C-alpha cells in the first residue's frame, strides 16, 4: 500500500514537472523568435490575440496578419472553451496560452472573451465578471512591453447546442465589457453589430465561417489602424 501511494505521488510530481517544462520550453521558443525577428528585419510590432475557440481555430488572427502586413507579427493564443470568469472549468487566466502570450511581450493585445461566460451554468457567477476580467487586464498591463489592449465584444450567438444564451451575452457580458473599457481607458471593438444579421456565418450558432472570421479580422484591423499604432 505504501509503495503504491508513493508511485501515485511520483506520477503526480512527474506530471507537474512536465507541465512546468512545457511552459519553460514554450517561453524559450517565443523569446528566441522575438530575438530573431528583431535582429533580422527590424523590430516587428507584436500582436497577441487572446480568446477562446473562436480565436484559436477559425482563422481571424491569420486574416489579421495578412491585413497588417510584414511589419507585424500576429500570434494566436486562443484556448478552447475558455472564460473570463474564474469559477468555471476553463478560466483563460489559468491556461498555458495566457502565460505564453505574456512571454511574447506583445505591443498590442486583442482580447476576445465572454462567449463561454454566457453559458447558462457559468452565467450564475456573472457578478464576478468585472473583477475577474480586471485581474487578467492588470497582468497584461504590467508587462515590460506596456501593450495597448483592445477588448472585443464577441460575435453574436444564434441557436446552438452548447447552452450559450444570446440574452446573457447582450444583457450581462456586453455592458460589463463596456464598463471595463470605460473605466480602464481601453478601446472596445464591436464585432457583434457587424455580424448580428448574418446567422449564415455561424453554422453551429457560435463559431464563424471564413466570411465571419473575415469580418472579425477587419474590425480588429480598423481599430488598430485608428489607434495610431499602425506604421
């Protein structure tokens, strides 16, 4: 019995060590990439796209890279099912991708979260949304690169099987994102308004088609250009 328990403990330690090693290796790779970019072609403007599966797997960061051009390097730090709220199964702040985004030392950060916070069971903790989002923003604002931060009001929710409620998004998530943007002096990007009349861009009611991702990328691009960050 003692031996079996010891093996279990050792396995847990091994998993923890592997996790730390992966984060460390990822950080080293990102730092190496930053150094290579800065020495080979001048300092590129680093853009970090933070978000959930809509960011990770549906192409808007790639389209944003194409629009911004060769003076920028856009990196995708999306993580599936992630939330602003910390009292959920997948808070974005607790994911490796968030740490990787900070090692990237971005000049610009685009955060598009909130969709999964509209899930029926998660929404019960909506009172914590502002404080949890501010924690995430504060961690970004203390980075050495002093990034400009954009908050995106996510795309609309149509009929879906994921318990994501449009009413929660409109009445609970959006007003809080706007409040945070106003209080922190940040730019809020509204992709919702450009997409609310296009249910055909969301076959499963949540995730965009290529056309939907293009609209998102265009709105983010225009916000960056208008901010004066574009060279």
